[in-house]
């Protein structure tokens, strides 16, 4: 059975058009329903995390300040997924066509 990548994002909110950005990406590669590999990273997209989002996700401004730049993390995530078919768990932030609409 081929691999499938399941991708999840934590974000600063639900609207990239209003400046919300990703703060974390987590990816698992599944084969036959079993996790065979994983990738996870916080990312610094240069936006402030509200106290509401910090309490909701547990991700603080200090944590993302120390994280790699978002563009670097997304490049690593893209290399990790490669040509593997993928499914995302958050449609609103990434848009109907997936992470090509994601903004660093």
C-alpha cells in the first residue's frame, strides 16, 4: 500500500487574508494505517500570537521567536512529503487547493 502524508497546522487564527499565519506544522507518513515517519516544527512567520491563541494551542511568542523562519520550515516540510499524496486537517487556512496557498 502506498504512503499518504497527513498534514496539520497550528495557526495564529483562521484568516490568512487578515494576516493570520502558521506557527507549527506536523506531518505523519502513513502506510497501511501505520505511522512510518514524522516531521514537526514550530515556525517563525513574524506575526504576534494573541493570548487567546497561546492559551488554545500552547504555542507562545517566545517559542516561535526562537523557531526557524516559516519559509525554511515549509521548504523542509515540502522535501519531507516529496511526491507522496497528502491530506490536510485544516482546510480554512490552506485554502481549497492546499498548501500552495499557504503564506509564510
